[in-house]
């Protein structure tokens, strides 16, 4: 077990960075581990190569531990979208999602419907795009077979209640979760989900190439392994025949993962597990409280829910549309990095965010036009 201050020490980026919901500057631990593994791959020694290849298993075990599952249920993927494609392309019947989700979800549902003809898209348009249990209950139909939802909405920061969604869905429908903006930062009830996908390049600070997908028992029964490659059989690489897909979640893979990406993911997830997701969640709760307090002090509307259990690591500010560009300019001029999209300014601190960065944010808000 390490302390939150050990964890904080792995943040070595420059002040002003408030964009962890887009990209997490790499953890010092991750950088050290991957450099060691790169050097091992340069030796040509079989034992060193095997050691680095073993990072795949380590990463799967580490992800499984955070999700409360087992390594066999976890596959490594190049990114969240690859993992989500494994799930969505293998579905059949009505697939419900909010039309306002991050484009990974609607795009895959539409492509699945166009290409395989087994999926019928069912769109919901809840207020502010918040996928609440009530909104899902209103949108559910008898032929809905799955709900696809982000654990934390990438635009608004709204955190879904996975257990309440499961209760509305019942036991016969699948709950497929894009956990890109939640994994490693929120204590979520993953047992309520059937598929959880994420990646390591934002909050885990592991860089790109570090996606994963977990498939629970119900998902494995229902989801056809459409994107199942030559490595994803029990026979391993088989010539002169095409064996059936692997009987476990390892069927949902196209090819071998990148060992160095696995090394980065394993290091990052182990680092998070050592400090504990609950401790990180608490810290992010205080940091997002500070962002909300600054926004309130400058009369800026906040779209992210104020209840700590309905938000995660970032806050979406909703200035008047004519104030978005001046605020974005004020932030950029003071060296503050955020995401400005859809007339929202997304402010995403992390455990290493210091007072200097908050001071820069406060200066920028003070310089921008006032009012919601
Ligand atoms: C909620 C959500 N899902 C999916 C993605 C895309 O992830 P990837 O690039 O790993 O496919 C993002 C990226 O911002 C995201 O915020």
C-alpha cells in the first residue's frame, strides 16, 4: 500500500495542466518501467523477451483486480473503441444508448446495424444527456437487449449509477459500459455491468495503446465473437484449419497485444491499486470542489452535477456561448490547458494538480467575461 503523497510524487508535469480527461501526462513510474522493458527487448535474451511478454498477463490481472473480476475475463485492446467494438458488433436486437454519448458509442451502434443487420439502434435523448435510471426506464422497450453507456459522460462529467441502471434493465439485458472517464478514479459497482471497456491514456497516465475490455459471464453467453482473430482460439495458431473461437473472453481479440503498451498499463494500474481507488476518488472530489467553488465565485454556470457521487474527476463549465471563446483565450494566454468543445470548458485536474495551477485557473476566470 502506498500513500496518496507517494502517488502525488509520480506527477512531474508542468503547472497549468488541467486536461487529464483528454490525455494524462505519463506517470514517472510508467516511464521508468517501460524504459527498463524497452532495454530488455534489446538484449535478445529469451528470458528477457519472455519477461516483457509476461506484462500482458500482469496487465490483465491488474485490470481484473480493479474491476473485481479475473484475468481470463479481461482482454487487452489498442483502445477503448476497439474493446467497445468487440462488444457492440457481437450484439443482436435493440441496443439502447443516449444520442449524446461520446461518438464511440453511437458510431459503433450505427456501424453494427449497417454492416451486420442484427442490431437495431434505439436512441434516447435525456435532459443534459444524463443517463439516469428514470430516463432509461422511459426509453426501454420489450425488444431492448442492451444498454450502452459511459460510466462518466465525457462532456458533462455526469457519473452514471451502474447498480440503479442494472435494476431498471433487469437480469436479461446487457449493460455495456464505456469506463474511459471513470476507471481508476471512481469506486464503481462493476458487478452490475456485463462489459467494461477503458484505456490508460487519460486518468491512468499510461499513454496510448493501453485499452482493455472485460466480459462478464452473461456477456460471454450472448455476445458473438465477431472480431475474433487467429490468436483467439484454444488451439493457438493453427494452420490448415480454422478452430472455433476461444471459449473464454479471450475470443474477443484480433491479435496479440503490444507488450510495451501492456507494460505501461500494468505499471499504471498497479500504481493506482497500491494507493487505492477510494483515496484517488476522495482527492478528486476535493479538487473538483475547488473548481466548482472558483466557477461559483466568478458567476460561471457549472453543468456537472454538484453531488460528489454523480461526478468524477472533471468539471464542465457552461459559460454563455458568446463567452466561450474569450474564456478559452484567457485560459490559453495564462498557460492553462483544458478542453473547449460543444460550448463547454472541461476542467480536469488530477491528484498532482497544485496550488499554482489553481492560481492560474483563478486568474483566467477573473480575466474572462463574468456571468453564466
Ligand atoms: C467516454 C470516452 N469513450 C471513448 C473515448 C475514445 O477512446 P479511445 O481513443 O481509447 O478509443 C473517449 C476519448 O476521449 C472518451 O472520453
